C-alpha cells in the first residue's frame, strides 16, 4: 500500500482557454495518485472553463490504478458539468480503454491508429501463454467433473429451496472489466434483496457473515466443499478468470476503492489464490485482502500457481475449510 503521495508533477498548460494536463509516459499507482489530485484540484477551483484536456501523447503504459484514477476524475468532472477530453491517445492506452469499455464513455478527440488485436500489458501472468494453456486444460477437466456432479447437486438445490440451479453475478476482472461469474446457487432466491439486513462482519470493501441466514442447507455443504464454485470453470475457459489469481470483486466494492487498491486488478481474478489458501473464511479486513492479492502479484510464477492449486486441493479435502 502507498502511505504518502510521491513527488511527481504533472505539467499544466492551456488550450483555447481550457487547462491541459500532460500525462506522463507511465500511469501506474504512483502517478495515478498525483493525477487524481491534479485534476481534482482543477475541478474544485470553480474557474470559468467547461473542458479539461488530458494529453496522452507521451503515455505508453496504463495499469488498473491509472484506470481507477481516470474513472474517479471522470465521475467528479460530471458532477461539475465539466468535460474531460483525451487527446493523442497512443495504441497501448487505446487498447486498454477499449478493452475496459471506457472508449465508449470517455470523450477521445484524437488517437493514434491501433489494432483491435492489441492487448494491454499489466502483469506477466496475463501475457503467459503457458498459464493460459494450463487454464484451458484445467477448465475442460473441471467442466467434465461439473457435468458429472450436476444432476445430484441440481436435485439438492431444488429440494432445498425454490429458484434457479445456477447463480450469476456481475464481478470486475482484469483492469476492472466486468463479467458474469457463475456458481451453483447456495442461497435463497431473494438473497440479494436481504443483504442489507445482514450484519457485515468484515471491514472495508467486501461482505462477510459466518452465520448468514440466506444460505440454504444444501448451500452450506456446497460452500464447505467448494462445489458451488465449479461452474466458474466456464469463466476460466472463456478467459474472464484464471485457475489462480486474485479474488474477483463486485462493482460495488470497486466503487469504494482508493487508487492504490486498484492494483489488485492488474491480474485476472482466480478460482483460487492467496486469499483461498490463507484462510479465506477468517479474512475480515479488506487491507488483508489487498496484501494477499499484491503478494500473489509479487511472487507470481508458473511454479507458484501450481503450488497454490495443490494447497487449494489439500484445503478442500481437509476439515478446516471455509467459503467466500
């Protein structure tokens, strides 16, 4: 985590009586903090301009922290009725904005030519062909197992409560990209509507309750054995998730993120990861979640992924396992 603001300056100029903020070559967590503050000050000054130009001509790299700062500035600008205009957006940045859907929301006045096949770079795990191959093979095997256990689980869910066999929910993946995560339903059908009535035993940007009354009897078993998560192998096969990664947050959680916390979105979310093998049911502090996610990013290697998968299997078959 970043405890203090670094000494990074953003060059300011004017164009047609409107402020121009020159974005540096890299827009990662260190620069993103100052970027948010710089634009925030311009928006709070209340001076007579209705546009702020963001000059991206030098920028070749933007990670999830930079995306987070850009979104925060965009939302603040909307409240002030001031338009943010991106100028001279380069291909690597344009690929990121397109992938996250921001290219359809932000005002981009000019951009260099880029190919839709270009993929933004954030973390080596995302670029690893071997990791992706392991994900595909693992997902296929996982889906075969899911097909075998589908009928008895479906019967148990239907007997336990009314509603769909599957549960899907919007989550945020790599670089904040939204996707639909799939699970076997472990809660009553009206669980989301009842969430506000349940005490949150965790602190920070995620929800946890050990005795959540919304969980069905069969749901307790599915969560205890992690069988509820088997449909996520479909998310892995599609590429929204990986077998190993970080915990996939909800959009509501991401809305509360500070800039440094966006770093956890630099890798794909995983079916398992550091948070899974270090007592996921005991994690109560969001700061601990962030630290576990960043630890994974620092330590990542193919061997490290395989170790986490092995540890996960051992935990599932042990008596002391919990649920997300």
